[in-house]
C-alpha cells in the first residue's frame, strides 16, 4: 500500500472512529456548555495552531449554533450596516445570554425542560446577516428560469401536496443531502461539524443530515466534466492560514450549491472561532454571485452527534399515509353526496407562523 | 433613554425572530392538530433512531385490551443536548404522553409533553415543526 492510500485509510479510520464515538449512547452526559457570552466579532487572525506536519490546524468539534442568532438576510432596520452598533450589540448579548441560560438550566436536572433547541448560543456576533456580499446583505434575486423551477419544485412536508411518491419530497425531507453549503448554514438543531486533518487531506463531518467530505489537498485534477454529484468534487489548498476548497461537478440540486464552482474558505480567526465563507456563483439560479459568511464556535465539551438520517425516516411514510387517508375521506364524502376541495397538506397550519401555503424562505428548501 | 433602549430591544428581538425556525420535517404533513391525544401507558422500548426517536408504549384500555402505540419525539441529538440519556426512559416506566395522532389513523402520535408518575414533566417534541403547542419561550 502506498503512502497516499495509507493516509486515506487513516483519515477514514479516524472519521469512522469519530462517528462511532459520537453515536454511542451517552450516560449522564451534561449538555454542551458554553463559557459566558463573549463579544466576538471579526478580529485579526492570531497565530493559528499547526498540525505536526505543519498545516494550519482547523481540527475540532465546531458548531453553527451561535450563528443561528444571525439571520440569513439583513433585516431592514440594519440596512446599510454589516454590524450592530455598540448599543444594539449590548442588547443582543443580553438576549443571547438569556437564551443560553435557559438552555443551560437543563444541566440542573431539568432534562427536557426547554422546547427551544436553538438556544445554544455561546458567543454573540455583531454580524447583521450571514449574507455579506452583495453589500446589502440580501440574497440576489432568482433568475426567471430559477423562479419557474422553484414553482415546480417539490415542497414535501412543508408544501401543500398532493404527495404521491418520494419525488414529491425535497432532498432534505428524504434524508439525501443539504448540499455543500446548505449542510453548514445554521438550523434549529443538529449544527455540529467535525473537522479531522491528515497529511494531504481534510475531512468534514456535518451532523445534520449526515454528510461527510474527504478533501484532497494535493492538486489532483477534478472528476470528468460529465460526472455530477450532490456534494460535487472538492479540492483544497492553503492560502496562508485559510483553507480554500473549490468544489466542481455539482448537480445543482441542493440549495446554494449549483453553478460551475463553489468556493469555500475556512479560517481559524480565534482559538474557538472558525470563520466559514462560501462564494456562490450560479448564474443560472441567481442574478449575481453572493457570499455567505458563518462563524462556527467550539464550546468546551461540545460533541458532534450522530444524525444517520435514513436510519428511521418515517416522515415520508407518514406524510404519504396522511394523503392516502385524505383520498379515502374524499371518496367517503363523495358517496354521501358531499363535494369538497382536497384538504391541503398543511391543513391550516403555518410553519414558523407563516400563512398556510406561503413560501417558507429558509436554507432548508431544496429544489 | 428608556424609549431608545426599548427600540433597541425590539430591533434585536426582530433580529433573532428573523432567523429561520424550520425543523427537518413539518408537523402538519404527518400529524393532525385536530386530534390531540393523551396516552397513559408503560414504556416497552425507547428507539434511539434518526431523524426522530420513538417511544414504544403499551396502553391498557378500560376494557382490558392492550394497544401498542409509537410516539415520535425530537431528534436524538436534540434530546441528548436537552439532557436525555439512555437511562431516561427505561422499559417499564409508566408515563403519560400528550401529543397528536398520525393523520393516517395508525397507532402513532407526535409526542409533545411527557409526564412521569411523580408529576415531573419533559418536553419530548421536535422544535420548529409548526406543531400547534409549540413554545419558543419558556
């Protein structure tokens, strides 16, 4: 076995070990704790630690939980400002602290006492939106072609049906993937990201919904042009202390992960803050390129846990079962002479308070 | 000054509220908000599977008939981060679960609040699904 294969084998072994370790039942585990809310912001990169073979060391268990408190697009009240002012920041630190303290109370024996899984905010950031370019912090408009596609795209459990088979569900519903960038954008839970490095390789494990990537750093050519994949084909290189990953061969199905190339940049800006930037240039979908910038943190004791999504995904079976029950109810009503419209899947309920059937704009959308 | 501070608080609240509140799967596609259900029973198995864990429950009806129910909970890693562990719901534990029945009429439900015999309550649901009893603040 040559050295390269040995390296790959060891990297994989490490990744599998991490996954197995994360998957073990945890007895008496205290919840992920965070130190007091700090005033993290963009800061000068200190001396980045190095691996024994000399690469910048990005390894660790990271989470976008703290970034969940930053909206994807910039709210109107912060128009023209990429960062909160001192007064706003002070108020946000207080809000984040309250949410975190509520989450930490569960460590006092009150298990299951919160219903807000997004409360694990251990650092407060001044950033007013995850989208940092264009300068207005807004997602660029979709192209007319993409708008047409979006109208036809399956919305699955978040849409209004009808649901007749697996293809009526999105990639996220179906536990397929959130894509290269979508698997990093912060969600309401499951925000763990593990980074493991070996000589010539960087491996990523995204908790939700189980993606992993093993990225060679040796400049080898990409796969052939005709090979298209959900997670594409990634190659990395170092630019100073920043890992730059170029991903090609994308099939364009997951959100934020289309076009000829996605460029991601990973920089350890503080010992416990990793800055992730993704530059998306997908002219078929968006009218201009844009950049998403996400801070990942590594609170003491934080663990990336298993999210083997296909293990027991009963959501499709249940949603399809609900639709078949509605088929029967319609038939029965018809026999009684009642002619009525089919009940929409959301049945009067909005998700996150949105009106029924209204588009829910989120990173969870998949085309 | 007070007014100014209040405005700042409103701004920050909006900033937090503007974050997407989206769980993996929507409640409304699978469960019926018009069919709330309370199950009193004994845990036969806690299934720690992704993307949602399931509590298997034996429920004795007044006529002596036994029904086997399955109750969907939040994601296992979310439960673990809330402080649950493998010993939280051992087989044989008597519990009451409040939730909502599956739309397909099967003996499955989406669990929200779980109460032990000693009155201690746990939230077992998945957050961000749009379930009718969802609470963002507690």
